């Protein structure tokens, strides 16, 4: 069978992009019977009206005479008549859209039509499966779940060259790295208030922000000034690659403030460097991470500060090896291949 993989994705984050690339590579590695053709953005028409582009993509796929088309988030072309699977990272574009209202409604409509046409809607967490069923009326029989995994990113080759981060930024106490996860950092102000409360208690704690989207948020900067903790907040943006290992290894932890998360791909670097993780108490995260991390109550300032202080006082280096044993690209590829073979 000839399998086409549409590797275009809506999510432009480095973590999910790396996941898609690694899953395709692992899937191709275990394939022994099928012809696999991967289509990337560069293979498709550019600079034309979306509808015209969609028609041309449909013609391209139909001309290829594919036995199966596998899509990542991007809906199948309107009118495509072949068999298809669609792999859905999450429904964040439905619940927390960056798009305008009309674009959001159009996205939801095309996604629903694409799922209706597809043989399988594949997810990586129970929450997204429930949302598909309850919000988009997708039949439970159509929804399949495969394991997500933490992709291998471009980890610095200079990791053996240590730089004293506290000395570099003139930090007096411990520091946390802040990662906005899937960029839905709506409760970052509460984290700032937690840092102020912790500082007022006599514990010196700073946050180094390694997210470009967050350091550009003027409201966050003004809040840091309002709370009198601007000296505790380092607006760094992307860490220089040669210093990345130093930033993570010397951190007391990595804090994520996502209010909506499917599989937590953005934990990849924290897991690679074995750094304690502080994340919001979200079912989809707990489903994967279990008791391996510290959970914050996004609605309770006191609960958040107690958990952070408690985690800092333990000073333990976590062991995430059991997570890599369960969530890895080889396992995910096997599960995807099983669904392909079931189709036959």
C-alpha cells in the first residue's frame, strides 16, 4: 500500500514540530511492506488563494493514488475521496484560538468535516479524546489513542562547558526557568504574585524567562515592576545554544503555566536535563507525568507558593528514565502501524 503523510502542521512550536518529524522517521524505520511518501510545506503550491491551493493539493493526492493519507492537524483537502487518518495534537485552536472569529469558525468546520471523512481520528491523551466526542460529536469508535513522546531536540553540543549562571546574572539565590509550554500563559501574573510572596517570606528566588513570546509581553513587565520584583525576573528569551545546558542544569526547576495542554511535549528539555518540573494541575499532564513532578493549583496563590517552596527545599534531582521507557517514538510508531494494519 502507498501511504502519504501530510507533514504540514498548524502548530509552529519547536516541540510539536520535532515530535512530528521523529514519529515519521520511526514509522518509516519499522515499515517493511508499504511505500511511504512524505509531503512537506515546500511540496505544495504557494502564494495563491487558500481554496485554489486546497483544490490543487486534492488533485496532487488523488493523482498519487494513495491507499492511505495520514495528516497531522491539517484537515484533508475538501472533497478528497481517499482513505485518511488525522492525528490531532489538541483542540486548543477551538478553545483558545489565536485566529479571528470567522477564521476560528472556519477551522472548526473544516476540522469536523475532515474527521467525518477520516477513518480514524488519532489523539495522544484522554482529555482530547473526550473533547472530540463531547464538543465535536465524534464517535468513540472513530477515536484512537496512541502514546505521545518527548522528542529529541537539538541539544547543545557544548554541554560540557559550564558557565556559572548565577554569577552571569548576579543572582543571589535559586532560580527557576520559565517555559510557557503551549504559549497559553494566561496565569503568569499569579506566578509573579507567588514569586513576590516567596520573596516577602525571606526566600530569594528568581525566574529566568526563556520564551520569546513572554518577554515581549509588556503587561508582564509592568506587573513585575508593580510587585517590586523586577530584579527577580530575567527576560532572556531564547538561551544561547552553548549555554542552554548550564541554564537548565543549574536551575532549581522549570515552571510551566499552561492552562490547557494535551501531551506535554514542552517538557522535553526539562526531562533531558533531569530538572524538577512545576506545572499546573491538569488532567492531561497528570495522565503522563504521574507523581514525577510538582503540581501547582492555578487558582490558589497560597497553594502555589507552598508547593514551590516545598520543592525547592527538597533539592532532589529527579529520575525520568521510566517515562522515556513508556513514551518513546518506537512505541508510538508501532501503535500507529497497528492502526494502519487494522485498516487493511
